[in-house]
């Protein structure tokens, strides 16, 4: 099964995550302190040592989230969702719809990217695609960053257009994301 990402809400603090992991019998496997734009990362293993839950505090998207891999991805993801406040797909779409300010929309777009499933979600795709042509540079830049998480091939064309954005910082983010997706996710020849 593909890894699953779960975008946590702000009240799911590092301490709350640690208490959750301890109560579930997870062992702490490794820790990497934040450095520059590199996220704080704590790797947990479930009690049976068959599933890993990577906890990130990521300054690039200003979010913290889990990435779950291993034998029991769905069961472990379900436990996290049951016990820690997180963003559901519908909440993310509602936040984007109700956003009154560009910064609110930019945040909703970043959450959408982090929370995106491995398989294409048409509504989340539409949100990211539309954000890539938003008049606000912060929203466009957030959409490019979010695309790195969603990693759907369908984002290629909108990212290519965004890589020629008149705002250099937006174009640069889109180019870096596009290059990374081609090299790591889309395995272009």
C-alpha cells in the first residue's frame, strides 16, 4: 500500500503526538532536528515493528503531519485520525471555499497538498490547479509547494505554466517542484 499522509491541526502539538505514540506502544526509532528549511522529523515504529509513522514539523509548508508506511498503513492511519485532531478532505475544501483573504486560501492550499491521497482527487486537483492561476503570488507559490506533496501527473501542465510565472519566486518554486516530481515521482525518461 502507498504511504498515507495526515495533516495535523495546530492543537496536535509535538507533546500531544508523543503522548499518543507512547500510549499506543510505539517506539521512537530516530529523531532529526530541524535545520534551516529541513523539517523536524521523529520516526516511530508501531508495537509490532511492521509500520513506521514519520512525524514532521515542516517549515516549508508551515504544517505538521504524519507519513505512514509499512505493513499496516491503513490501520495505523486510522488510529492517528481517531486520536489526533487532523484535517479531513472536506474540511480542507471548505476552508478554501470560505477563505476571505489570500493568506487563508494559501494555507488551505498547502493543507490540501499535504493531505492529498496518492490517487487523484478531482476536487483537490481543481483547488490546486485554480490556485496556480490565482492573482496573489502567495497563493500561487503555495499551490506549487502543495503540488510537491500531491504529486499527481495531472499537475504537470499547470506546473509547467507556473514555472513561467512573471513573479520570479513563484516560477522558481514551480521549477524546483516540477524537476523533483519528474526525477522522483513521475520517472520521466
